[in-house]
């Protein structure tokens, strides 16, 4: 392997094309309800797209390019990754993995505190060397042209990457698909993965005869998710190609498909911008638009959705945020994570912990990996 330096670029022609498409959007009629129960409301979709076309700051590439980035070919596929080494000589290697509809942009606020805690009011003994790859088919990694790139193959690729960078012992962290890949890493490379920390613990709810009030609440949330919130994953897991035509051609469609998740999965008071800035939301949407990765990213659901809850035997830690998709109790989590060393329930935050609660997530990651340094 021979990694080559890489920088993200967005051309003025690409921006002009986006703006033209947004201004020519053919909108549907207004929803016949006064809430989000039928999806992203027309008024917000129009305002979000107006802002994207007219006053959005397209500087996410420059903000990402502050950090060292590379591309390398692993198992025949080009993989993009950030590699931010700590100034601390005894820093612990850590691979961070994002999910859908996220990207490596999620980690920009945590990279500094994780790699250089001394400069951010922390203990230098908590420093990490951080590697943050873009999932296959996501961001600036290549789009697989054959089947087989599920979570296990991705985990093997991540292990190959870490070893190629000189890391013979390391930790793994992630949420959403990043939680599945990180968990799989502990299974495919147990001799090298010291531990896995996740901020999504997807487990089976309703498994105990005498559930606690918290477990009952989580079970009800799971049922509601199945009733009203699983449509996106059902179509991405079964017909990603069909879905991709509309999302790849229409920026308004791509924006609505993703923005709705920032409403449904964040710790907000009824509006996604209670939890995240419009700039942050449009940054994440822009990654998918400019890399044309709506279809290729959705294929991961087709490949691996059935394996999302595979058993995890590696030493594990779970940080549960109150507005995440699922919020298991410790005993529920222990049914999947057979060596659970860390379990904490946080007071604020949702599915996108690195974006919503970066300081909290940094503290959780530091605390868990103190057990393994």
C-alpha cells in the first residue's frame, strides 16, 4: 500500500450547476398535515434549498482540508481517509467510522480534542492518533462496482489500513454504520483491536419478562420507529438503484431525503435546526451531492442491514444518547455485547453524537480507552 495525499475540491462549475438545478426544482403540493408526519414539510424544504442556492457557505472542503487526508487502494478499492497524528508520542491509535447520512465531516470538532488534549484543556495521557476513513461508496472513497462490500469486508479493509500505517494495536469507535463496522473490526482482528466504543447500540428490545420503565419506553420507541421511521432503510436495503436516480439528479430530493433524518434523529425541540446549524446540515447534504453518492451509499443497506446486530465479543463500551434511534438498557446491551466494559447514559444528544455533543463524545471515548492504554 502507498497512500497518496488528497484534498477535497469543489469547482465553481459544480456549484453553478447545483444552483441552477435548485432554482428549477419542480415542487410538489404542500402536505395536508400541520406537522412532519408525512415527511419534510414543503415550506422548510423550499427554505433549505433556497439557502443552499443563495447564501450557503461552500467552504466545507477548505475546513476538511485543514486536516491531513489521503487515498489508498485496499482490496482493490480506493479508500479516502483522514490521518491526524497526535503530537504526544505515546498517543493511542484510534479508527473512527461514520455512518449514513453522515461523513468524515462529522468528526471535525472532535479531531483536535482527541489528538491534542493538551491544547484543549485535557490530559495529554488521553491523546489519540486518529484515522477516519470514508466508507466504501461514501464521500471520497471509491464506489464498489461489484457486490460484497458489506460491514465485514469493510472491517477487514480498515484493519489492513491501520496495519499499513504502522498501528499493530488500536481501538475502534463509531455510530450508525460506524458502530457495525467498529464491532466487526473486533471480530475480524481481535489480536489487534484493544476495544470498540460505540454511540449506537442496536439491540433487540422487549426481551425481558419484567421490563423496567426505561426498557418499556425504549420498546415503544422501537415500535414507533418500525411503524413510521423504517421506510428509508427498507428501500435502501431493497431497491437502492431505483432510489438513486431521483436523488442523484435532484438536489432538492437529496436534501429532503437527508434533512428529514436530522429532524427525526437529533435531540431537538421539533425542528432540526434546534440541534444543528443549517450550515452543518447543508455541509452533510453537500458531501452526498458533490460526490454523487446517494446510490452507492444506500447499497451498504442492501449488503449488510441483516447483520447490523451481529454478536460482539470484543471488549466493548456503549454511550447511550437519549434521542438516538435505540436506547438499550445495560442488561439489554449485554445480550449482544458479551464483554461490555463501559456503559453510560448521557443527558443530551441524539444519533449524531460527534455533531450534536462533541465534548460529551470526546469524554466518553477518552474514558473508555483509558481501560486499554
